[in-house]
C-alpha cells in the first residue's frame, strides 16, 4: 500500500513537472468556467411551468490555448474549447469533444491573425462585445436567437482573418468550406465585419450567409445538419419554436449593426439586425421569411462589484408568415472575486401573429405565435417569463 502511494506521488510529480515545462516553453493555458443556477420558466411547454437547474449567464466550458514564438513577430497559436452540461456532465455542442472551438493558426504583429478550424464568425467577434449579452447573456438575446445575438454558433471547416487595429478600425473575414464534392460553393458559409472605436464610442457592422447544399433528389435535409455552420436542431438560429419552420431553407443571411457608448458608470448599447431565410424547390416552405430585430439596453456599474441592467427588444417577422415579439429583461451581477460571481436575471416576452413551425415528420404548420424568451428554447403560449438565480466561477 505504501509503495503504491509512493509510486502515485512520484507519477504526479513527473506529470506536474512535464506540464510545467510545457507551460514555460509553449505558453499553454488551461482555463474554464462553470455556471449553474435555479431557473423558473412560466409556460415552458404549453401551459406547463418548469423549475430546473441550468446556466444563466454563460455556457460551461473548459479549454486549452497557447502560443509559440517563432521569431520576427510571428507566433503559432491554437485553442481547443469544450462545452458541457453543468448539471449532468454531458458533452454539449452536438456531442463534440471540442465543439466550442478547435483552431490553429498564425499571428503577426504587423499583419494580423489567420486561424483554421471550428470557430466564431466575425459578427460574433466584433459586434457581440458591444451588446448587453456581454454581461447578462441569453436573457438579452433576440427571440429564438435568429441573428446569433447570443454568440453560440460556430462555423466548422473555416478559415478566418483578423486584421490589426488601424487607428481604431479593425476588420475580419471568414469563409467556411461546404465540403460538397464537385460543387465547391454548395453548403459554404462566408462572413465579414468591421468595427471602429473612438474615445467612448464603438460601432460595428457585418454580414453573414450560409448556403444549404442541394440534396440531388427529394427534400433537403435540415440546414442544422446539412451545413458546416450548425451541429443539430437545438443549435442557434433554430433555437426553439420561433423559426423552426425554416430549417430547410436554401440560405440564411444576417446583416447586423451595433453601437456602444460609455458615459461614466453607464453603458448604452443598441443593435439592429435583418435575418432572411430563403427557400427553393427542395425546401418544405415557400417564399422567404424576414426577421427585423432591434435591441436597446443600459448597464450601470453601481459599485466596482455590482452591475445592473435592463433592456428591450422588438422583433417583427414578415414574408411567409407575420408575427411580432416584444421582450424586456433585467439583471444584476455581483462579483465576489475576480473569478466568482452571483447573479439574478429575468426576461418577459409577448408574441402575437402567426409563425411557421417544423413538425416531427418533417412537414410544416402555421400556428399562433408562441413566446420564447431569448435563446433558452422554451415555448408554450403567447406570453413567457423566465427567471434565474445562480453562481458562476472560472479558472
């Protein structure tokens, strides 16, 4: 028994020493975040309410990232990031080991950064930091997260370029390969964005598009599984019932702008987006659907430890069906330390009009619009309230 303990301690020491050496030579960092809380959802499914455990501010994750100095201002970089369910321990992001991010690339002090793999698109990188989502997360997102406001979408098989900052201006561009033999453009994803900062004001704008490859015959598969942008039907842009009827779309495009102004302890944010789902002969719906969404929010840093905020979102859908969604949110985050915080967030939404939904057999049905707060994915009636209190810690 004593010998086994000695061997175990020796092995731990060896592993620790090797890890320390690798860390010193390659600047490898292990990091993570765990977020869990108690959530109440009014009308989570039909008239039924729900009390459950779930994250409220951010998805739980752990990852590795690092750099290697190659000389002359050139560095090799990588990042592997896993997402998991903090209540069950199950893998997130479609069951991928590193479904949140898996990238490798090069960066240069004078010319910027090029990365390849599974990664965020430019709208997320440059516009999301200017929104209330950066503090209060999913409760602030557009209904159904139709414009990826909540930055959960990743693009696989992609190459991305991020420029240096030129007098406050920065640009980013991405292309995701469709991986369809003989048809290079089918299933491709491409995006670009610009951001500019001057004193206390920052503005940004960008465009994202994903094409769904033709099936050859029959009905097109859901865009959530047919392209490289999504991993499953519960992924963003089809998060809940708001836009589930359009998962057979021939293409999805998102144009989005955002601005943020800091005035002392106040942060004022505003965004606008136009999201379009277009059909063709392989889609299960006809025509197109357009979602126009605007969000305004204010965050106040009451003390160095306490931030409070509130905001309002209006979204209208037109084209194939017509619906409106009015949503408001409020939240408070109190930092116990640099790593750990407690929080309370709540959102309310009212929906009216008609929406197209996807049935389990692949057909679509027009029904009365149902409320679905933010990107949580619950839906039941025309009104919904969600409230979460929780704790988040990182390392």
